[in-house]
């Protein structure tokens, strides 16, 4: 079932508003184990933390923050080694990335939060829900997978493009990878916005070592036998034209998590939360608020 239309009119900011959100709020750095982590907090209400995917940071959520901040204390951040956050010497796995999320919430005196993760960030969100169930209110897993033997990989050319370990910060390489992440029709009809996304990724430099460590963390992720232990209300949401994490993975993930709700966005690519932000934002808000209201 698609989200209630009452949310649609308030969850689709124009591009100018989305681009300017980060000029209206404080942008602090917090020290975690002597390593600085960049984060932002937008809005008030129950905490909602957004976990970005491979090679991306806080900028990824430019179309979500203006909508979510109207209802939630929305937290975004650059993972260690990405953009404005310092690199850590700690081994990088999806579990250590989840631990960083927990440490950030602790440092902000936040006991519980709604947790949303996309792609690799979805792996981290699963590890967070499994490792810190007492801190997880509700879980939103976007364009992601449980990993393991049942994970359905992307086409060989896509896999090779993302896993290749050369020219990782070159504009040509970044452009190639991001164009694979958008639905072809969106690239044609919204070329200016796609260019804006490429510019944001170029400005958020990711050292080669950090990028490849994230790739390896994603390749090693396997929660297939554990996701049935996730007990919090969960939304699994994906675009059916995703060429990076095929939509069948969302089908499998939702089936494996008890009581999970599955929403498939028609025509959405891997970046469907940018392509169809109004639909995505409404689905997330409807899910969180519906569950919250039904439990009160």
C-alpha cells in the first residue's frame, strides 16, 4: 500500500530548499576516541539518524533533511574518513560502523533513535538493530540486502565498476559510478540534478583506502542467518529499477524480518530516494508515524 497522500504535500522540498538546508543549522564535529566525526542535527522531536551508503556522507540526504526535520530530530554525518570526518585506524567492518553510530548517539545523550540506512548504510543499520536493539525504535532499510548466500549480485559490469581500485576520486570514475546508480529515465529528464549530485560527491573526498575498506566491509557483510532476530518495526523500501542492489534482495530481506513492511517504488533506481524523494519521504514518515500512533 502506498503512503497516505496527506504526507505527500509536505515531504517534497524544491531543489533550492534542499540545497540550502545545510546553511540553516549548526554543523559541529564531535570527538570519538580521539577521532573527529562531522555531524549535523536538524529539527526537533524523536531522534532519526540517517546512515549513508558507499563513498557518501551527510550530503546524500539533501532531499530528506528538509522533510524529516519537520517531524524529527534528524541526525546526519560523514562516516570516518569521508568528507569532513577524520580517518580512524580501527578496522572497518559493518559492525564497527554500527558501533560508531551508537557512539555518536551516546555522545549526543540520545538513548534511542529511529534508524534509516541506504545500501551499505542499510548493512550498518541491520548491524545496529542487531547489536543495539535497546537503542533502536524503528528501522528503515533502503535499497539494501541481508548479504549471505542468497544475495543476488548486480550485473558484472556494475560490480566491476564499483569494486575497481583505481582513480577512485577522479571525476570520470565518480560520474560513471553515479550514473549507474540512477534510473536511465531520470538521467535524461533531470540532467541538472544528476550533475548536482556528482558535484556534491566530488566535494566530499573519500580517500582510496577508505573507499576500498568500505567495499570490503560490504563484501564481508552477512546477516542472512541473523535478521530474523530483528524485533523492531521495520520498513524495507527499494526501487524496482535498481541496478546496484537488485530489488529481489529487498523482497528476500523483508521476508526474513518478522513483520517487516515492504514498499517498492516503481521506476526507482538505486538513488530512488533522490529521484522520487516525495514518494520516499512520505513512505518513511507514514511508516514511522503510523507505528508510533498505533503503539500509543
